[in-house]
C-alpha cells in the first residue's frame, strides 16, 4: 500500500510532463464498516505557477465544486469539516510534495460515495479535479460465486476482504465446511486498481446432496472485536437422480386410479406421463399426478414417468393391471356334421385374471383349460351320441360368461333290438324301430309275395310314427305264423329303412309259439294269485272299517301325493256301483262312481285290450256290490286300505296286457290317434310308483279266455258264502 503512495508523484511527472492540472487516485476503493480506509492521491498543477504561501487542499464529498456547497471531508487551512466527518479524517500526504492521500477512520455506511480533491496553490490558482474515488463501505465480505454450480464438477468459491487500512490487517475464515468432500483452502493478497484486497479460495466437488447447503465466509481483524460474516446457499444443478411412481397396481374395470410421479432434480424438471408413445400429461414441477377415470381393459399397460431438466433425463415405469370378468366367449357357429367327421371347437375370450375355460355338453363336463384365453375341444370321429348342445363357460374370480353352439350329427339308419315279429291271436304283428338323421323311412318287404308295404291296404294294417330321430313302423299280417315244412317260419318279413346316408334291410325274427303258450299259462296263474289276494284284502279292510268313525264328507290326501280318493256317502243307495258296459267305457265323461278317474281309466284300458274281458268287469262289480267292504273307497282309509288299492291296480296290470308281448313303444303305436293314448300317459303320471303302462308291458303276461273262465269259477264259488 505504501509503495504505491511513494510511486504516485513519479508516475504523475512522467505521465503528465506537459499537463496542467492533473490528479491520480483509485477509481474504486472499499472498506469494512467501523474500520478505516486510506485513499491514495497525487496531483499536478501547471509548472509556471509558483506557490508563495504553500499549497492547500480540500476534500469534498459528493460534489467537486464549492459553489454547490458539498460536505467538506478535510480542509488543510482550517478544521471546519462536515459533522459526519469530524474526528474521522486525516491527511497522510504532503501537499507541497503534491501528495493528497487521505485517511478516513471509523467509517460507516453513510460514508459511501464519491470523494473529490481541490488544490489551492495561491492566488487565483485554485482547481477542483473532476476525477474522484468512490468508496464502498461493506458490512459483509464479498464471495465470488460462479454463475452455475453443477454437480460432480469442481467448484471454486473466493471470499474477499479489503485491506486498505494500515493499522488493521484482516483475516478470512470459511464456515460450515465439515460436510464437504475434501475441501481445499488458499489465501492471496491482491492489488486491484491500486487498492489492496485479501482473498481466500475454497475448492471442492459438489454433489446433489449439497444442493441447498449453507457455506459461510468470516472476516475478522485480530485484536479487535470487528467480525464480518456472509452465508450463501449452494444452488447445485444436477440431473434427475430419482423418479418415484406408484408401485404396479391392480384396479377393477370401471373404477378410478391416480398415478403419482416425483422427480428429484435441480432445477425442477419437465415431467411427462407416457403410455406407450403417447404423452398423456406434462408439467414443469417436482411432481405430477395422472388421473384415470372409468378404467377399461384398454387402459391396462405400462405407464412411464419421464423427467428432463436440461442436465439429464431419467424415467421410471409401472404396470397398471385392469381386472374384469370374462367377456362373452367367441365359439364356432352351430354346425351339422356327418358321423365319423373330426372337428375342433374353438372358444376364446378375454378376462383378467385369465379365465378358466370349461366345455360342457348338455350340461355335463367335457374338458377344462386353466388360466388360458383359448380352448380347443377336439372331437375325433364324431358319433351320434355326441350330438347336442356344447357350451363354453369362462370363469374367473370376478365373474363368468358363456356361449353355446349346437352340433347336429347326421348318420345312416340303425336298426334297434326291439324290432321283431310276434305271433298274436289275429295273426302276426311286426314292429321295426330304427334311428337315423335324417329320420329314416321304414318299409316292410315280404319276399315270398314280392310285396313292399308302406301303407295300409285291405290286407295289411300299416302304422308309422316318428319321435325325434327314431322312426317306428308296425304291420299286422293275418297269416297264422305256422312253420313251413322245412322248419322255417311261414312268414318272412324284411324291415327296410333308408335315408340320404344309407339303406339297410334285415329279416325280422318271429317269436316262437311255445313262448306264447307259456305266457298264457304264466298270465293265468299270476292273475288267479292276484285276485285271491284282492279278495282277502277286501274282507280285511271291510272288517276294519266297521271300527272306524270319521267324517264321510272329508277328502283325504295320503302320504303318497300321487293317489287321491274322493269322499263317498255311506248309504246303500250310493254304494251301488254301475256295471261297466261298452257304451260306458267309450263315454269321455264316464267316471266310476266313488272311485275316481284313475280307476275309470284303468277299466277303459282293460276294455281296450279285449272285448271278452267285459265279464271280468261285471263280476268284479258284483263283488263290490255284495261286499260290505265297499267302504274301501271312503275317506277313512287306513294304510292297509291304501295297500289294497295298490294291489287292485296291480291286478289290472295283468288284465290290461292281453297283447303283452308288445313293447311300450309298440303299445303307443297301437294306440296312436286313439283317445286312450292320452289316458295311458296320464295314468303313468298319476301312478308313478306302480307305473301302469310300463309294468303292464314289461310283465309280458297274456290274458286269454282261459284266464276269464278261471276267474269266473273262483267268484262263483266265493259269492254264495257271502
């Protein structure tokens, strides 16, 4: 500092040898508050001037011209100075040596400003120099901070303290450096614009974690209480170092979900939510939220949050799973295929989680594919049994859906085992039953006569019936069925059936006469046994009825809901039963009095079997009229009476089956178009436990005139004892 003051006169002489009025002083100078500052100054005046009484000088503050009355900082002739500078200023230079250096002590912030010097050489030789020194009074040290601090790049921070007070030498110290990685410090004394400055430089490599951290520079003067500090916050620029999003989540279809994203970077990044290549939302911020309403399966997928702040880019993705019940499966169209064809049934659907696909045929399980969205059911060489409805059922934890298709299998005619010829009283009865799709057409062929029968004529009775894919045909021949001389059947009947897929002809087997006679014998013995049981039951029930008292007008429903008995008055006139006659049976409105419609229908069926059985009904009527057990049909029937009723129905099952060798299908064909066909069906429903029609047909018991005679003799022997 003092070296500069010694050199100033020499510099002025060399630089301004031909100058008139010149001055040299620092353009800027600084000092800490409450410290001091020395303003070095040298001036020149014209060489032709000879000071007589010495040289005087004045320092002004703010203005160089006296006529503007600027504050006087220092005046060499008097001690008259501005109030704010009293006792604070001192001229350190020798004006006669053209040195105007000024010392200002205990300066404050109000002393900051421009200082001008005016020289008075004597007489009219007075001059105010326009050049000035601007003093800056600091209350904290200066820190030189780079315009940009970037993470992972070396950083230098320099702290400056003015050293322009000869009696006070400053020292610099950095604060809050303990968290810095390997900090380095270096001090240096600088001369800037002829002013002294002390500097201290801190060197380190900042990290993202240092962003926002405090650093401080402290300037103090030893042996004084003067301490000056400055704190700064590090603004460390760094690229996105973390992008946080929701963890992958599951939501139900139709619900709402919000996806959050936070990015750690400086400066704040441009955040965008991406779905595939589509940008859904963006903003310049540290976080952003994407809301999805009424979520559909189309919203399922990968969502990516991207953060970019110019220093780097980073992204993180999440998977959004949308759960929903299976959609309606897509299956093959309904189809018609030929027997033996192989086919594949496809079922595909969508669901989340992946649904279980199950194939059902007519409600029965066929196959299951787990956790897949495609199922193929292979059917190799399809058969008629695989004809039906196929349904693909898709299930997951959120619901189920199904789709159906129908497979129709077409096949050539197939003859059923029930097809045969049977010897009956009128001749020979042949039944041919075949299945096929389309339904087969059945014809009978008599090779001996070279006759094809497909309709009724004067000699042959031809019946046909179709039920679904089953066709039934029956003919009655008047031939007696005797055997020929060669031991073969006298009647040869071929059953011929055909549809678009094939034709088949087969010789029907003729039932042997021995079997027919055995059926008659067995039927007779069985009928007698049943009638004997009925008589015993009637007497037993009649005896028990005498002991019972009950309301005869009350209807009773037994434990078996299929049997219902109507109430009957207990007077002799009403207990008399009507004899069944031909006209009665054919009367649609006929009902056997006191017994109810089921009994009437049974009698009608019996009448249908054979006209000769009317004697059976008449005699049975006489039994009821003469027996005191007529109360068997009263409302007070006990369990034993119920059993009797079932036994009575069982007896009818023998008598109704005059042509018992026929099958149930044959019987229905025989009765086709008859009013008794509906009766037969109703009777089967009304008596499910006795199943009149099925039991009758399955028993294969023939009831002949022999049976009638035995039955008549039995009653004749029994009635007189009554």
